[in-house]
C-alpha cells in the first residue's frame, strides 16, 4: 500500500499510542483526591510541553476535541468579544473557518488570492475589524500564507490563524508570530484523531461559545480527555524534533514525484507553488476525471485524494482552485498527493510508474 494522503490524516506515532494507552485510565483531572491530582499532573505536563514547543504560556493552551472545534471557539469567540461586525478572511479557508465565518452573519471582506494560491493584497486589513482570520498553510495546495505580514498590517484587529496543516511542518512560535489565537489538530502530526488545541492569548480572549464547568479557562468547558492530551503532546514533541530533517527529506521526495509526473504525463498543471509545505503536491490533469483517477490508483494500492478529503463525495471543483482562478475544465481533474513521515522513495517510484497510464485512462473517462 502507498499512502499519499497525509494532509487528510497521518498514522498515529508509536509514542502517541504508548502515551494514550498509559493514560487511558486517567480519571477526572478536576477532582481533588489522589486519582484526580494524578490525572491533573499528566494534563499539566502535556500542557507545559505544548506551550514550550509552540512558544506559548501554559495558560494559553486550550485542549479541544478537534481542529474544527479550535477554529470555531476562536472565530465565533473573538467575534462575540468585539463590538465590531466586520470580519476579514480569505476564500481559501478550510470549511472549519470558512463555514464558521459565513454563519456569523458578519460583514465579511476577503483578502484576494493569486494564481499561486497565496493571499496577494492585504489592504482590507487596514480597516478595523472584529477579527481577521487566515490559514497558515492551505490544506489543498500547501501554499504558505504571509501570516507575519497579516499580523503587522492588522494593527489592533485580533488575528486568528488556522495552523492545522502547518504545525510540526514549519517552525511556529506563538508569541513571536503575534497572532491572537492559533488552531491545531493532533491527527495531522501523528497524534490521535479527535484531539486538538487552541492557543489563546490572555487578552483579547475569545468569549465562550459553549457553556459548562469552566474547564480550559471557560473557553472549552467539559472534562478534558487526559489520555488524548498526553498523546497529542508526545506526538508533537517527536514531530517537531524530527521536523528540520523530515522537511528536507519529504520535499526531496515530493520534488522527485513532481518531476517524474512532468516528464511522463502531457499537459499537467502544478498547483502547489512556493512558498509551499514540503509534503504537498496538487496537480491538475485537464480532461481527466478526478474520481476515476482516485479509483484507478486505489485499485493499484495507492491512496490519494481529489481536492480535499473533507468534501469527498461531491464531484465539483474545490473552492480553493476556484479562488485561484483555475478553469473548471482543468480543476476537476486534480489530484492532491500529500507525502509524510511514512513516505519512502519506493512509494514515489510506484506512483511515478503508474500515473501516466492512470491519467490516460481517466482522460478517456473524462470524454464520456
Ligand atoms: N483546518 C485545516 C486547514 C484542515 O486541513 C483541517 C482538516 O483537514 C481542519 C481545519 C479540521 O481539523 P479536524 O479534522 O481536527 O477537525
């Protein structure tokens, strides 16, 4: 099997499985007796690890049940915390942010994106807003966005960054970056699915959008899953420790795969353009049927995505390619190949050997 869908999710790291199993029996970390204090101490250790690795204070780490939840707590919470009704965002956000912004009922202005998938004009940030929100790196193309410049241009407007694809792929220091809130998801860096964190400065803090027992500064109330927090922290430590070397190794494999595709297939459009995450390769094959490519690759034991797995089942061009100005006839014949920790040179060889034939057959299917 060749797994090339690391942007959708990455297999759990053994250190995360071990931490998860070790702490599966942890009781309520809010209880005052011994078992509660022991659970609390495991949770405190996880919080301190995440804070240290991410350049935040422990109190700024809020454990959540997903990246989606972290995005919602920040976007809805910062909007509620403000008296303004204006929001600045982009048209390439993941639905965890895009749909949340749409549901606010706010007056939304979008930063435009150029053909390379990067936010290209920051002038909308000069008018004050309740919040500005921009992803760190796009989940489909891997395009890395100018977050530091966005923070500089935003002035007093709080900035939320969806860093779900970027954490443990790029060096990120929460305080140095200067954003107000940052969302991350454990399963993208080898932690468990169903676990994430929000980094949230003390001020301005998001107003609570769910209500309960006051855990996690009242921003994410509910009994915290201690085993998942410990597993998340273990995965993050290992992933960030390997990051510098892995980024080089994975980018080399990705570049080889891209060059092999360009050498063997006619009429290819590469949509992953620098600055880009090391593991992303988004390519369009005009005239090819996207679903046919996925099924043909699957029959060869190669697992990849068309557009984004988050919208699988819907055969239309992704909103990201649309925002980049890609023609519909080109964009629906796209593959997102995302490499990661388990990817080898043999995997790249296998895909390179089969892709020309797969695309040729998918182009025949596309004619129907
Ligand atoms: N934001 C981005 C950029 C993502 O890629 C994803 C997942 O694909 C999410 C948010 C949602 O994360 P989760 O799956 O943990 O809810």
